[in-house]
């Protein structure tokens, strides 16, 4: 790659690593006989989306109406919006449902009733079940609330119940593969127990799960119909920390210009701050936060992380990089440093486009000529 073309922070993208990550998840889903319905909220790119098509993927997941419309315009015809339905958008959702097979998340009777009043096209619905993450969904023990909602679907003209969906987001706070496996096992136990209790009246309930750590490391998908991971397309330092990927699977790095040096602290000041990386952080061994790990940018990509070095602080545009002596002495003002992100989804969303290792700009939803009316 010719890094001389980069004048400001740029999100570098390794196509080979990305395609390998996609292929690995496609192969895993096939081995376990589950449907892969990948979440596109991480990459948000029609070009990267086309690589999933090449692997035989026909159904996708997104996180917003705007994203659903962007990918519909690129020809995707089976889309799940994996976010509790916003009833203020009922008319726009109905317009989209007239053209594609649309699946929504409906978790309460108010939303279900409002959709019944505003829709004129059928939609599929998942009901989220909270199996321990405590973000959204009906708690798995609230059988009465779940049954009331399913009874409503049974008599609805427009809402066709599809099954239960769970995002076990607590796996992102795990410490290792063993803890991920424990969370995943408990999640499946709770979902399958719920399905069994309701199977007499609702025999065709599907179970779907969506977290990348479980989908990456688990070999147990008992009772699961479909998986909806997203972060796996790029992975990141958080996924590496909890052992759901190797460092070589991380497919994005932020190239940051060095704008100042502080020899007395062995720190490089980077043009690369919270507006590029977000404020997502991890903890070092001495319990101090860090916001990314530095790598050396090379012609064919980037190195592994530097030893004893980390991005210790972020403000809006600034990043303060604590370096080991060797790396500090190797860099001058104007050089570029690569930073592996803590959370690739947030970094990609903030940056809005990618630069491939072949110096080609890869499109992103934010760069598209698209307006959500």
C-alpha cells in the first residue's frame, strides 16, 4: 500500500482477512446446520455485502430502518431489523414491507397494536427474550407476558410470529472462551425450555441468537434455527481479549498521523481521537484504561501490536499513545501509526468509509447518495 496518499485518519481495511472471516462463519453455520443471517451493522457496505452473496447468503440483519432501505436498494429482499420496532416509523416500515420479506422485533402489546392499525402489508416478527443481558426483550421467566403477546400475534392480520431472538451481549464482558461457553449454554437452556413450555400451542417456534462471541467459539447450537452475528466480519480487540478471535483475524486498523512528540513521557500525540475511535476502552494489567493498541503499518498490511504500548487517552481529535522506547524513537512528526480498535462496529460507523490495502476507497452507508426521508 502507498501510505503517502493518506493525509488524515483513515480506516484501513484488509479484504483478505475479511473474506476469510466471512467464509469461516459460513462454513461453521453449514457444519452445524443453522441458517446464517449475518448482521450488517458492523460493515454497513454494499461492496462487503456482495462478498456474502458470493458465499450464498440471501438473508441479512440490520439495526435500523435506514440501513434496511440502503441494503434493499442494493437488491437484498429478506431483511431483519434487529432493534425493537419504532412505531413512529410504521408508515415507512409498511412501504418497505410492500417490497421485501421484512422481519421486525415486537416485544410489547403497545407496539403490536399500533402496527396492526398502521400496516397494510404483512411482516414477520421476532419477540426478543432476555436470557440475562438485561437490555431489551421480555425476561425469559415472564411466561404470562410472552403468551399474551403470542396470542395477539395469532389473531393479527399483519403480524406473523416467527420465533424468539436473543442477543446474549453479556458474552462481550466475558474473560475467556470458557465463560463465553457457560453463558451460551445457559442461554440455549433457557430458550429451549421456554420453547418446550409453549410447544403445545405454538409448535413452530424458531430460536435465533446474535452474539459474535458465542457464534465464533461455540460448538453447540442445539435447538437453534438461525445465527445473526455481525462483528465477526472485522473482529476487534475486545473480541481478541475474550478469545473469540486471533489477533490476525482483526481486519481493520485506523491509520493516524503523528502530530507531536513528548520525549519526557515517551508519548506520541496522534490525530485520531474519540470522533474516530469512540470512547470504548479496555483495561490494561495495571487497571488503567486504554483505547486501542498500536501496530506498524506495512506495505501488505500491519504488524502485531507493539509490546508495552497502548493508546492511553482520547479527546475529540487527539490520541495520546504511550510507547516503548524503541517504537518512540522510530517515529517522527508526520509518520503514520496504525491503531487496532477496541470496538470495530463503533469505529466503522464513525469513520464512514474504508481504504483498502490497494488504496481503493470502499463504500459505506454514510458515504452513499442516500437520504432517509
